[in-house]
């Protein structure tokens, strides 16, 4: 069996960008900055193609931005949530669609980390194997000797055009009867689907985040998937697991960086617009209402970045502490942070749009795409306000903390 630590990490750098081997968090962060000009130059083509262009995909794969979550136990970089969000936000501040691909395809390492040694060696001869997937609506998986017959139709398959593997979520049946877990719910597993059986719908024609490539896909006739090419999608928390595999909710936290990046992009465009009107004059020449709106939008971005970063940092402290597990409040706060970032993004984009005046409706105005992308991001399930209710419900348990400052870890950090 191939040793995971000796597996190649990336395709050769053919971009001419001087990318480093993505074998450390620092290298991936530096690579991210190096690919941003190329992503910016490809943004129009990415939107038109409704997926990453070949140049953008090659640069992003070479940079290692899809490899951030591979566990150290498999020879991976195992970047912290704080670092993963930062990479996603940097890319999204240049192009939301490219950032969305980072946030979603970054889950590759989480999925791969749940495989046994045999399946990992088969499916991931290199960590440069971006993996897309969708879990809803759930497909069907009938147990047969050696595995499952899987069929279904899945939506929102972001990154599917760039992916080497596609995963589909399905409910498990035995002899026509649903298989139920200890909690009484039907068992839900994720399956590495055979690509020759997957039909791509090419139905991603949308208002914003057009280049995410979030097409639907299907397997109309049941296809065989071996048992070891699947994992428990609703697995309980594992305090003794790899850091990034301690809770299933961890896998898409990096996607929070998309809302942050969009908000930052909007404010920078609005600020540049106001500077252009000044033509070197004193800032006090700008009317008070515009200055107030710009300052408020700037503050939305600052506090959104700071808040998400603090939640990520607090979560990392638990995840990377051996034997420690997330509490219900910590787990739900991680999800609620994404919804809160989306609220801040909306406020920042609304303010930036007002500052940019009527010209924002012009196709040639870069703010227009940012506005559309913000609406696309808000349509995602992760931005729903219901997540705040889940966090509140967890906090109402006896002894739980309602806010970060009321958590004992907050006070200990100042000791």
C-alpha cells in the first residue's frame, strides 16, 4: 500500500506563477496571493463559462487551495479553520465564484479523511484530487453483496466541472426497507460515485456566483459502489478523531470566507469610487452621508472578519487539542457564524451600492457582479437565519454559555 506521506501533493506548476509545493499552511497562503492576479483576469471568463476556466483551475490546484483540509495522519497540511477561511476570503475578494470553488472543493480533505486505508489509496493517489459533492435531495442506496446500488438526482453540485471525484448522499435500504440508525432516522451515507454513471445536467444558469459550477447531476440507473467507497454523512462527534474530523459540521466552515470576501470587495470598490470623485481633494469635500455610509460599510467588514476569525480560533483550540470535543454551543456557533457573515455581507453590499450610485446597474460596472454574487451567496442554506435558533437552543441547556465572552475560555485567554 502506498504511504500517504510520500504521495505527490500537486500537479506540476505550469502556470508560470512561481508556486511553491503546497506542503505547508504558509506555502498555501503565499501561493494564494500569487494566483490572485490570474483569478482577477479570468473572472469574466469564469462567469461566462459558469465554472472555473482551465487556467484558473490549474492555478488553484497548483496553489493547493483544495488541499487545505487533508489530515496530518494522511500526510496532509491540516490547516486550521482560521487559515482555511482566510484563503477562501482572499480569493472571494477577487472573484466570488472562484472563492466558492475554494470553500466547497476544500472539503476534499474532510471526505478523504473518512476513508479506510485501502479506499484512500485507491481514490487519492495524490492529494490533488478535488472532490465535489451534494447530499440533497438524498439518493437511494440499496445494500448488495460487497457494497451498494446507488441512484438519485442531486442539486447544487458546486465545483463538479473541476472535480476528479463526485460524491452523492443517499439513504440506505436493505431488501427494500429503510435501514435506521440508533436515533431512528434513516441511515444517510456519502458515496464516491462512479463517474461513468454520472449524468451532468448543465443547469447552472443563475443570478449570481455563476462561476461556481453548481450544476445538478444524476445516476438514473442504479450503479454499484463498493462499501469502502462510502462514509457516514451523519456520523456522531468524535473527540478522539483527527482534528478536522471531530464533527461533520466542520467540513464547510471555510465557505464562510465567501461572504467575507464579497463584502470586502464591495467596500473596496465603493471606496475607490469615492476616491475617484475626490480627484485628490480633501476627504471632507465628500458629503457627510456618503462618508457615513462608507465608514459603516467598512465597519461591517471589519467586525465580520474579526468575529468569524475569533469563532474559528476558538473552534480550532478545541479541534486541535487531543481528546477535546466541541460542545453543542460551539458546534452551532460555527454554523451560525456563516449566517451572521452573510447578514454583514448584505449590509455592506447595500451600503456600497448606494455609495456607487445609479451606475451600479451597468454591466460594465464591477459592482454589479458583486451585488449579484451577494444574492447568490444569500440563497445558500448556510446563510439561513434558522441557524441562529439552533445556537440559541443549544445555549439554553443548563450550564451552557450564551456568548463568547461568557465562555470560561475567554477569560483564560487573558490570564
